[in-house]
C-alpha cells in the first residue's frame, strides 16, 4: 500500500499542474485574480518542491523496507511516514496565497512533513539495532562524509565495546560518581565480555524476563530467565566467558570480583529500547559454585492502575470497598511471597476515600511500598532497631481515621491495633503471607501469638491474591472439553462449548504445513505460550460464624466450610471463571493452586 500511495503522490504534481493550466484557460470572473495569458510558472519554486518530494520518496521507501527488515510494527509506521507528507503537500498546493512569504511557509511545512516522521522512526529503530547499524548519528554522518565525499573527513572507528546489542551499561554501585566512571571504563577494557553481557541483558529484556539466574558449576554456567513468574531454561554458557561476564557485572556494580563465596549485593543500570533499567545484582557462593541473580526494575513504571486492570470482578470490587469503608476494625491483605500483595494493597488503598478520611502509613525505610496519593507515610529504620511501635503511639495523637502497617513484624503492633480498636474509631490495615484467605486468619493468630478471642471481634475481611499467567492471545488453541472435566470443574455442560490451552505440538496426523507453522515460535510470546499475568482474588468477609469458629475451632477445613456457606468463592472457583473466559488455561490454574 505505501508504494501505491507514493506512486499516486508522484503523479500529483503533474495532475495539479494540468489543473492549473485548465484553470488559466477559463474565463475570468469578477472575484478571481486577474492574470495574463499564461506562462507564469516559477521553475525554481517547482524545482525546490520536487527536490523535497524526491527526498520524501527516497527516505520513506528506505524506512518502510527497513521497518520490515527489522520486524518492527510495519502497520504502525507506514501511515506515520506516508500520510503527513501527502496531507501537507495537498494543503500547500490547494490553498492559494500570493507572495514569496506564503510560498516559503508552504515549503517549510513540506520539509517538516518529511523530517518529523522520519526522525521519529530513526529514533525508534536506532534503539533496536546495534551501534554500528544506527543511522544519523555523529559516527554515521562522519562515515557517510568520509566514504561518499572528497571533504577529507575521517570516519570514526567503532570502539570494541560498542559492538553487540544496543545496550548502554551504567555503573551505579559506588556512592562516588568518579568511582562509577572508573568502574565502567575498567569494565570496557574486557570488550568481549562487555559485549557478551550486553547481549545477555538484551536477550532477557526482549523475552520479558523479570530476572536472570546464572548457576555456576565447574563445567559451565546454566542460565534461566524468570518470565511471568516461571523459570525458563536458556542455553548454558561456557565457564570462562561466563566468568568474564560476571566480572563485568560485579565491576559496574562495585562488588568484589574475586569473592565467589560470600553474599554480595549491588546494582548497575542498563538503557535499552527507550527504557532505563535498574539491574539489582545478587551473588552468593553455593555448594556447586556460585549463584547470580540479576533482577530488572524500571523506576516509576506502573503496569496497573486500577483493580479492574489487575483482574478483579466488579461485584468483588464493590464488596471490597464496602469493607474498607467501615469506620473501625482490622482488614488483612494476604498472598504468597512475591505473589502481588504489595501491588494489590497499594491499588486497593488507592480506591478508598482518602480525601474524606485521614490515612497514615508506617513503613520500614529499607522496604518502601509504592506511593499512594493522600496517604501520609512515616518511616522507621529497622537497621537501627526501630519497629512500627516506635512511631505508632505518637502518630495516633493526630487522631487518624485509618492506619496502614503492612508486614507488622512484631506482636506488639497487633496488640496495639486491638487496644486502639476497643477505644477509638480507627480502621487498621495489615498483611500476612498466606496461600488463601481462611489460612490468613489462622496465620495472623499463630504468627503474632495473639489470642483469637481478642482479635476475632475486630476482623473485617481478608483479600488474598494469587498471580496467574494469561494465555498468549496470538497462539492459544481452543479445544472441546470432555463432559467429565466440566462436571469436575462445576461448569454446566450447556454453558461452555470450548476451553483454551497453550499451543500444542503437532500431532501424528498433522500436515507438513501445520508442522512447519508450529515449528516457528510465536512472535508475541516467544514460544512460551503465555503473555503477561493477571490476578486471581479471594475476598473473605469475616462474619460472626467465622469469628466464632476462629475462637472455638481454628481449623482450615472448618473456616473454608463456613466461608463457602456464606457465599464466599474460593481461589479455585475464581480461577475457573478465568479458564471459562479463555484468559488462562486449566493447566496454569492447577500449577498456581499447587504453590
């Protein structure tokens, strides 16, 4: 399509010129500009426009083929590169205006219609290619001048450490900026290892990895990527090159490269594809050798903003907000470690009426949670022996309506919650690690050794979260479930005709075409079968029967039975809804329920 538009645009000047001649031959009318018998074309002005037009055709043709070659978003960039110039060209030709100033204004518009889309594309594509493939950089311009002109300009020679993936590594481990600069310069001296490190990080980022693990053995270094919460094996690296990469990472993280036994923690930066990653590096000697973890974070990047984006149903959200609007009591967030509790709690707290009620939060200065607007945060320093109780009594003198203390880490905090709940109208939010909501109640009592008869009267509810992978929308496959499977899941057979699963390998009866298609990894998920994650929520409203059971029969089976009788859905039931909707697979639901 872009070539058709370019050809059409190529004919536009001739067509418009013919229209101009025809117009000149028409009888003059009273309001028309009076002109003589023709011959009033300015060859210079037309030539300038044709030069800009030719440049646009050449650059657009290159950009579109370059976009296809690099497998960028061709459908997005083609109209961006083509239509602005066509519109600008037609506007500049069809809107009349006398005078040299008007002509040069139109001429400037044409130039901008070429330059702006092209510069946008070049900036985007340069982030996806190696340094030596980037265009319109200083080095590229010098190279063009040196090889295609006789101006005596010498091309800049590419530095060895600039090869490989277009990743810019930044030393961040030292407090002193001069030390960081010295570290990055030292790391660049081992150019081959420096380039290999960039390639490893780029590969992990391209596959959406959250972490990279290198397990060093006497023979090699096994590599794994954590993608959507699941570890995936990658080709192992030979021991010597892997050692050299580790030295590079330790150097720019300001760690001791020679220490392969003790635990070390540091960080370095990596700029890649318009993102500035913070790479938290942890190394620890293990029995087989050494284990290295690189965790990627993007500061201030928020993937989710609302409970709906997290995957919460509207009815559950309404029920949650009702519980969080209570004037007094204790509300609990729970999840497995790394299961999304921090994200869930911050977004849930962000939905409450913080403008009408005074919210205070207490956090460890070394474990800060995401900022929530209109929640005033006070920090304590655990490394100095401080605890939440160090700050709580003085904060309550401000008479807040709600206090947030996640991960209270001490029995005194829960005791203080109970004491204040008996005296004042204060809503307390806390958290505890647990597999499911009923278990969170038992853990709250057991972990902090709080008498159930004292805590139970103040409990309002528990929101438990479990992260689950979403099927890749591009390669997921539908299948017809057996009636027995639907019955086991509690799904009426007439309600569901098909479920979805990840792409399966070709069967014995598959055609050669099907085998060839399935041998190519999905371009979206990279062959993983899943892309991104959502949350499965279990919201448990603590009723009087539950409070009584927590005191009299503190057993998980008893609490589950009472919760189910009260209409509370379990994690499994909530997960089955996602399976029915085609969001995830039954295999993935079974995987997370086994955690």
